[in-house]
């Protein structure tokens, strides 16, 4: 909930158009019925011929081959209804394609590049939805762990490009489970980013150096202290590995985590996960600042994704920071912050604005007219959140925020289980989140209305450079 570093952004979202009309529906139904008649003899024969000839795997992310259409491809995606939607979007033939051929990324242009000096999903323009997952590593075999990371990287590269995992959701051999779970078929890439992190437990857990990595643990990857008023649930905290999936379509984000978990079965297990919506911060300048579940604009002073000077100073690990395998990476702190919604909703507007130090309508600081007017901290109450979170109150501490709102039903007592899934990236946790949260936890007026119930910290390696690289490769070198 900090105001320590912030600009904003509306992210463009795109929705699939839904076609209607009796005439088109009738034609689509007739087309799919005709296709069903010939499916057994023709589609399976084509699949066998293509499998024998071999597909061009270099053009398919993750080495996927392209199977021929099966009955599932023609009818199982919703039958005439799907064919009708595809016809409205540009031709029935598009609905009959499977595998990478059906990828919409080329036409939509909304796939975020996977390779780069830094992992996508940090300074990338913030998407609308989140699925964050923390994993426990269950294998003790170093080679098996390395193989997993290689497989994860290939799958991540495929999914962020809008492709299916492996040989796809409609496999040529119907007696085997498909490589891809299939719920993202026909969906756009939706600016999906997958960001990978490594927790303290991978280096040493229960006193054991399981993978020979103990001496390679970065000094900045500390075990977070317990702050005043923390009420942390161990089942919602920690983890050996993490993957942050952000996308403009929630199903695309969920599909990504689901497939990585499926690939990792027997080697990793999900420890906890969190769905998020309504981004509470932005990395895009000159855009409308999003609001949190308390109704206030959140993220006014966040670091802009194109502000390379501030990113280099506050977010990316530098050559002098060490270790070498982390240069170009960052450190992620995730906190599940429960809001006492019912109490807040019965609090007067005056008190709400005093708690934050900004007005609820414009987001302007006390005594100012516009949101981005430089705040006068002394004009705010001593315990106002903005005053305590500001860099001037924390010796210049600045972090990059990437949080999301969440609602997870009720707590059994009729109270909404809702709040902020806080995500922060910084160059060094010891110089970023720790001193900032120490200051806030002592006297922030907002503490009356929130409670930190989950916590985790991860080292986020630099980006993957090419197809010969993979998540965490330099760590195991």
C-alpha cells in the first residue's frame, strides 16, 4: 500500500466479437456437420502423414509439431457456435486450424517479447489480471530440477507468443493426454508475461543444501523480518520458486500457471497462489492512475517503465551488487494484505482522506489541486500513509510496484476476504522494502484498516537471451 514510487496507465484490452444471426448460424452448423462425416477417414490420415513427414519445429515455440484437425478441432470447441464466431472474425477456415497455426499473435500484435536483458513482467506496462503461484520443489535431483526449468522456459516462450504448449491441446494420438490443457485455444496472447523467481528455500531448506546452491545465495535475498502487526499464514507465505503470470485476459493467465504446474508434476507442487484483478499501480506514464479496493488512487509516484535511469538505480541488480548470475535481475517481495473492508466502509470521508493524505476524488495531496502536484508532507497528518511512504520520509527509498486487488469470497464470518496483493521489485530488499515497511508498520494510520497475512521474497534472475538460454541457467553453471 505504499506511495513511495509511482506513474500509471490504462492498458489497452481487447475483447473477441460475438457474431449473431440466424442465417450464419445455419450455414456454420451445416459446415460442421459435413466436416464430421469425413473426419474419420480424412483428418486422421492427414495427422498420420504429417507426423511421419515431420513438422518444422523451429517455427513452433517449444518445439511443437502441428497435428491435423480432428473431430475435437472441428466440433469440440463449441461446434457451430465457434465456427460462427470465427467466420465473423475473418473466415471459417480460421476455426479449423489447431496448434501454432491458430495463434492469433501475428494478427493482433499484442504478444510481449519473451527474450531480453530483463524478464518481462517487471517494467512492462501492467496488464489487467494476475495469477501468481509459489511452488515448493519436491524433487532432490539436481538434474531433474534443471530439466524442469528448461521445460518451463520452452513452455513460457510458447504461451507468451500465443502458441500452445508442446504438441498442443489436440494431439495426434488421442490415447494420450494432450501437452496443452486447451482452455486458451482461440484466445489472444493478451500481453501475457511470465516472470520467474527463486526463493531462499532453493538454496537451503531445513538445514539441507539440496542442490549444491547454498554458497550461491545472494546476500540481498534475505529472510524477511516479522514486522509489527504482521499476522502471517505460513500456508500463504514463502516458496522455493515463483511464477508471476500477468495478462489482460484472466483465462490466459490461469492457463499459463496451470500448464506450468502440470509440467512440473512430480518435481514441484504449488504451495499457494493468488488471483488478482484491477491493477493497483502502473508503469506507464501519462495514464489514469488505478484505484484500490478502498476507492483511492494508488501508484501515483510509481517508476515509469521507460525511465531507464530510475530503473537502473532502484530496480535492476548492477555489476557491483553481485552475484554475477543476478546482474540484470531484481528482487521481488509479495505481500497479501487483507483489508478490513466493512470497517473502512463505515469510516467518514474526512477520516479516509486523512488516513491516506490525499483526496478521494482527484487524488491530490493535502492542500494541492491535482494528483501529480508535488505533495507537501508537513501539511499531512504525521501518520498519513502518503507522508510515511514518501521517499523523503525514507532516505530516498524507491521501489517499483506492480500490485493487484483481490477478493477471495468471505472469511466464514460474513466479512469479505479482500485487499491488495502487493508486489514490489527492487535492486536490494535490504535497501528497499525492509526499511520502508519498517517505517510504515510502526505508525501508519492505514494499519487500523489492513493486515499483512502472507509474505514471500524471491530473487528474479535476468531475462532469457535466446532459445539456448533458460530460466536460472547461470545459477546452475
